[in-house]
C-alpha cells in the first residue's frame, strides 16, 4: 500500500518551537484561517473566534502567559489564539481543539512549523490564570473560552518524522478493550 500525501503530512508533522523571523504572507495567513473555518463543530455551531497576532510586543506578552511552556513563542512571527463562545457551543474545548489541529496541519502542508501552547486550565502565576491574562491582553469577553494559542513560523529546527513500526499499536484494541 502506498502512503497518501495526507498520511505523509501526518507522519512528518512535529511540534516546532524555533522559528526564523520571516513573516507569514497574507496568502499563507488566509489559507491557515480558511483551514480553521472548515473544521467541524458540535451541532455545526461554528462558535470559534480566532485572534491572529503578529505584533511583536503583543506576542512577547503572550509568551509570558505561563511560567514554563510558552516562552519559546516569543520568537514566533505569528500566533493564532483559539477561542470558542461557551454559550454557543456544547463542546467548546473539542471545537477549538479540532480547529487548532487543522491550523497546525495546514501550516505544516505549507512548510511552516507550529506548536500548541495550552491556555485553558493553566496558571500564569500563583494568582492569575493564563486564560484571564490572555483575555485581558487581547480584550476578549468572558463568554469566550480560550483553549490554546498556535505559534507558527518558518522552522529553524528539524524534528524526525514518526516511524510507522514504532507507533504504539498496543493502544489499539480489537472489538473490545484488552488489558495489555
Ligand atoms: C493539548 C496540548 C497542549 C500542549 N501544550 C503545549 C504547551 O503549552 N507548550 C508546548 O511547548 N507544547 C505544547 N504542546 C505540544 C506537545 O508538547 C507536543 O505535541 C508533544 O510533545 C508531541 O510532540 P509532537 O507534536 O512533535 O509530535 C501541547 C500539545 C497539545 C495537544
């Protein structure tokens, strides 16, 4: 069986955290957002809201949203903040997550690298949660649940593709769950 182009895309996508300073073109940005807007949603509510950030000072502040795990974002030329209106979606985390994965795969298909930075459920410090910090910074209302930010840019690090024979096939159960 020959691998499809889509399978190759899945196999070679890895989280990229080191980016060149090259800006993302308008055309690339448009394709990234078109991909997000084609993601499926619960009851077809399409309740997502995407904030596309390119201003260096804003990205720098966003990268400080957590004590660890977000600092690398400082050097990303583009960050897409992915949120969903919690009053309109019955599955807002899932809706945001699928759109985020679509953005990441579209980015990879264009030779761009990306990495997810978790917002929902994380703390900036002992008193401020990450979501409130990002919300205040970008002027987003309380009705929006912010799930993550996708940092995107031209990769300056190489990550190996997945090796098919090393995938965790023990996670796959036939017909019913079997303890392994
Ligand atoms: C729900 C979720 C949250 C994540 N949060 C972060 C994060 O906050 N910071 C980060 O650097 N990477 C984050 N990642 C990226 C993972 O660390 C990465 O996907 C994982 O290590 C597997 O590596 P790969 O994407 O190269 O296959 C997150 C990924 C997911 C799916």
